[in-house]
C-alpha cells in the first residue's frame, strides 16, 4: 500500500507568485535565497522540495509570469488584422509595464542582465524566451502576408523584430520610471511604420483616417 508524502502545508501557487515579484524587482542575481524564502513564506528545504534550486525556481517563475502577466500577448495574436495584432500587443504591453500593482518594467527583460557563469545562462534563457515570443508574432505576420493583409513585399520577420524592439525598449524606460502616457506616445510613433495592404512597401498613413501624422517608412532588418 503506497504511503502518501506529507502535505506541503503552504500554497505553492501563491508562493510562486511572490517569487515572481522578487525576481521581477531584483533580477535573478539580486534575489538572494533569503529574499525569496522570506517573500514566499517558506524555509529553504520546503523551497527545494517544491521548486528545486534557485535557477529552477526562476524558470518556474518566468513560466508563471508568461502565463499570467503576459496573457495579453497571446490574445493579441488572435486579432483579425496584422495592424490590430501589433497595436493590441503594444498598447497592452505599455499598460502592463506601468501597472501600479506590479513592479515596473518586464521580468523577461530585466530579470538577468549580468554576464558570465550562472548569470550568463539566465540571460541566455531569457533571450530565448523573448525570441520564442518574437517567432510566434512573426508566424502570425507571415500569415497576414499570405492572406493579403500585409503588402506582399513585407518582411514579417523584420517587422516582428521591430515590434519586439519597441516593446523591450519601453520596458527599459518603464523600469526607469517612464509613465504609461510616455510609452503610449512611443507606440503612436511606432504604429506609423506598420504597413497596410493597398500600397506595396508603403507604411500606413494616419492621414487616410483623418490624422495629421507623417508617414514613416517600414524599417529594414
């Protein structure tokens, strides 16, 4: 007859959410085990038993962050047009980066910026995570080109990279104190470079919708 292990005696999901906040505010390198266990309300043996070592805990925290705090990225991919996909993503991203109830900035950008050793692995892991998001966006834009929603000479991979550069740059500025209004102003400018169908290689002109902003050519890779 199998013997059940002792119950953990703590809410693992809630503890993981608190670990997310510690890593988000302090980065991987800056978050000590003492900081983590204190925030999670558990001791080190319980942390190791439930989540593994610090690096494994960080991987779990990033997955949790992607599932909860970045759900808007998945929602944006379901928008009907490429322009709506990009606008939805960048607007929601600006909001998420400046939420008053969460740390400023983005865990996947500022979580591991140091180089060398363990920190180098963390930086690589986060870079790969961001690249996966960029690839998902690029595939959605490939479909948009195939469906005629984007001009046929649009480079969907370069456009996806451009969108991610804007979002990651906004994350850095948000962590330094930029407001949502400031980030939205950047998004306004970035959206002018998103091509629309009807004029091969030409960027969408807000003047067509009654706006006054100048046309900005689509960025190259």
